[in-house]
């Protein structure tokens, strides 16, 4: 695959080549027409000369030029000596191609007879061809110079993207150990953004996981404190001690309520709605996954969403959720066919024909750290591999007001994730 710099330089060269061809072709046609008109004008000028009207026909006259023959025939006189191609012409100017020669013929009738002027225009045609060859050489040199110049222009035009790619590659935390399948400016930029997106998703996931674990630990301690306060309230007599215990219980409840509110805010993101062409979004998301994940080579991609399906939704959230489901299929179902489809009224399906998910596991795959293990090349599953991708997908769907479920695939093969964008 050519780089962006090469594509820009070739585009500029092709534009210049097209311009040179058009201008050169017009110049060549104008020069050829000018030569023909010049010959015709010369013949018309000679035809007005009274000296060319003798009483009988005569042969070539050196006074008229070495390439020009004039013939005069009285009324009824046979056309002897006149070239055969000129005998059948009507009055006026005519042009003939005979072998390598080009001839211009002028026939002029009068009451006394007919005048034929036959001119061999081969030198003019040779001059036209030489002019065309000169134009071709000049055009080729111009195109070569434009190609060399366009490479410098393309490098300067693409330089900001290359600088941005290098900065992102150096700044993005972590490095991808997967092979690079598109070694051009756009590919490097996409890979850098993919790594950044992965890191942001991991940081958000770890942050939410830490908040959930911290909330769990705090609630455990607060529950123990509240239980002890309730027991002490039953044992102590009424007085200031009981009031202090009641205040402790109220504060413990307030802290628990604050934790619940903080967790709800953590999973509720502002929605940035815009019109989405669902088919195009799914295609772009798969291209990003396929570019970064080497296991995608074993996946046959099929986009079954009609181009007419459009939604007013959060494009980033939908793309992130599709990305998680696609990478899950690459990790756990390959080799397989991965497809996306649209079911009315507003259900987006992501399915595969891989090994599928056991019925007892379908209720657990959206739990944090649950995984059936990564598929190994010999067909077994790696045990101990744990992830939170599907749990994050479920949380993201809930935050957007969507519904994400899983069910067996058609004819019992693989599985299908159903994302309902308008749940009842």
C-alpha cells in the first residue's frame, strides 16, 4: 500500500500530466490546422492568377514551386495527365492521403474550362509531426519535473501529519506488540489513536473498578459500625450516649448515600448526539480493530446493515461498544465469520459462528473478571485469562439507556449480542 506522500505526489503528477496532454493536444491540433489552412490559402491565391489559364493543359511549372502542379482543361477536353485521385473531385478544396504523401487539390470551373491545382503537402505534414514530437518531449520533461517537484510538495504537505503521528506514538502510553499491517502516515496515526483509546478505556475501567472496590470496603466498615451502634442503642440507657450513637448511624447512612451517588455519576456520561449512518460506523470500527489486532486475519467480516439505517445517538459510545464486542469475537471465537446486522425497530446485532457460549455462562459473561479463557491455536482454551470488556460494554450500554443481551447464534452455532437502542 502506497504512503500518503506517494499518493499526493502521484495525484499532483497526474493532474499536471492531464493538463500537459490537453494543452499539448490543443497546440498540436492548432498547428496542424494552421498548416492546412496555409496550404489552402496558397492554392486559392494561385487560382486567382490569370497566367494559370492557358489554352491547353500543361505539365509541372517550376515557377509555381517544386511541389505544385497545375492543370488546365478546356470544355470537353479529356483529363489526361491529371492524377487519378484528383479526377473525381467536385469544385473546391480537397485533401487526400496516398501512401506516405498528403495531397491538396483545388478544382475551379469557369466558362472556358477547368483549373486543377495539385499540391504535395508532405513536407508540411512532416513539419507537423516534428512539431508533435517536440511537444511530446517537452511534455515528458515537464511531467518529470512536476513529479520531482510534487514529491517535495507532498512531503511538506504531509509533514504536519507525520509530526502529529510521531508525537502521538511517543506520548501514547504503552506500545502495541502486534505487527504493523499498514505502514503509511494514516496507518501510523490510526494505530496511535487506537493505543490512546485503549489506554483511556483501561484507565477509565481501572478508575471505576477502584472506586467500586473502595466503595465496597467503605460500606463493609460502615455496615459494621452501624450494626455495633444499633446493638449499643439496645443496651445503653437513654441519654447523651444514645444521641451520639444515633448521630453516628445517621452519618454512616449519609456516607453510604454519597458513595451511591458518586458511583451513579461515574457511570453516567454526557451524551453527544448526532446523526449516525450505522453501517458506516460499524465498518470504520471494524477497520480500526482489524488494523491493530493480528487475530483479525482469521475473522471473515460481513456488514449486513443497510446503508439507509440512520440514528440520532452518541457515535463515540456506540463505536466503543462495537469495538469491545468485535475484539471479544476476535479473542474468543476466531477463526469464524463475524457479522453485524440491523433488526427493526432499533436492534443492532453482532454475531459470529464460532464455538459459542455455554448456557450456564451466558448469565455470567457480563460480570467483572469473568472470562471463558482465550482460545488457543490447537483449539483448547487458556484458563486464567480474565477480562472486564463485556462488563464495561454492559455498563456503557446502561449509561446510554440501551439494553445489551446475548443469545445463541442461528442454528445453535456461535452467539449473537443484541444491542437494543430503544428498549421499552
